[in-house]
């Protein structure tokens, strides 16, 4: 895998998290999608609304989706607004089940003004990350038993040893849910990447030993990069799950994928899915 993929992803996420100031006029709904990969089954779709006076305007937005082959609209879909970390602005999220490969159109519009809408196309691909509801493939993650020097397996400036204490193959054979997150904490510091690590650490503080956490570093040699990504080598482990961008977060229970989140995912979103599979009383 070419490390330029992650450089391009950095630029994309930067645009998504900062916004575009080239607004044509007040009658155009400007939208930035926050994900590039869509698969069969349940998908989380995220987007931000960009306005000239205020980025990420919080209003009541609805969505309709249709397969470009049959042009049949889905029922109206509600979206939920989530804040960016430590900010009043944020993004919208909804889930949708794609039932076949191919091209889909998405209409995003204001409930109060349906004529003001944004239409874009996305494609579901066969080469993809694990599918929600299916048994996950194996993952040969690095642990402290492979190398006790955490700087060689993680770029996190303050790594939590618990994130590197179990092999994935052992973790999924327990009764505990597993959270696997692909991220390079020290080399992806956009508005989505580094705060994602804070979300995971907050979850661990709340749920402690009820969940197993596995961090997969994007780069094979984080200790040799020294601030220059030209020295970086993409980890071969990412190919096992077809990871093409970061961050990516997966929630697993009984060897099956419960949820997956491309890009930044808020604490509230993961917490809501954990509540569905974990007795927290």
C-alpha cells in the first residue's frame, strides 16, 4: 500500500473538518461527505453542511437514497447531529443498508426547505473492509509480546499498554466485545484523527475491563519516521482488512462485526452501539 493514500486522506479530512470557503451563493446547499468507502449491508454515512457565515450549520436535515439503476427513492431518513471535539460545530450521521453493489444517489436537504438540496453519488465496492453482521477475518496485530518497546509498535506519545496486550485471534474468542481501531496518533493530527484516540481512551476509562481494545498502528516503523513521512512504511496488517484510510474503528462481538466507523466517530455513537451489546448495569 502506498503511503500517498494516507497523505491524500489527510487532505480530504482536512477539507472535511475545516470546510470550504468558496461558497457560490446562499441558494446552494454545500455538503462535505466524510467517508470514501461503502460496502454491502449496514453503513454509517457522515457529512457536514458548510455555510459562509458559519461552518457546520446545525439544522434539521433529511436524506433519501436511490439505486441509479431503478431510481426508486428510499423512505425519508433522519440524520443525527454530533459535535466535533470541544467545538459547537459538527457533523451529521445516519445509517443505511445497501443491498447490492453499484452506484447510488444521495439527496440531502433541509426539512423546512426541501428544494434546497445537495445530490451526490457513491459506489459500493466489492473490495472493502469487513461487512457488518459477518464474521470478521483474522488480524495479525502487534503486541507487547512481539516487542516490549511500545515506540516500535505505536506512534502514540502516551501509549496505553492495554491496547497492545492481546492478539486479535485470542480476543475474539472471549465473551467480551472488542474494539479495533486503525490510526496513527502522532502522524495524523487533523481535527478527526487525534481526537479519535481521545474517544477510545475515554471509552476505556468508562468501561475498563468490560471491553478489549486493540490499536493497530498505520505505520510499520513509527520509531523511524522522526516527523518525515518519506521514512514511513505502511503496515502490511492493513491489507488484511482492506484499510485504505484512517481512522477506522470496528466494534466486534462473538466474532461478528457489530459496527464500523470510517473517519471520526463520536463517543456518543460508539457508546450507543456498546449499550446494545453490553450489560452495563
